C-alpha cells in the first residue's frame, strides 16, 4: 500500500472527527471554546494529512 494513500485515509478520518466534534447537541446548541478549538485543530490536521497524501501520490 502506498504511503500517500494511507495519509489520504488518515485525513478522511480526521475530517470525520472534526465534523463529529463540530456538531452540536439538540439540547444545548451552543458551542464552547474548547469544542471549537479541538474542531479547528482536527480540521487543520486533516487538511495537512490530505495535502501530504496528494503530494506523495503525485
């Protein structure tokens, strides 16, 4: 298996994690500061892993 493909898959998992953290509950629709920060960190990691995977494949 190509390492670029592994990075692309990792980026997808991180993107899914960022979406899961970003979603709010129906009971309390407010987002807290730590929730926003963690979602942004996961999104940045997903973008970096996906970009690195694309560059490894090219």
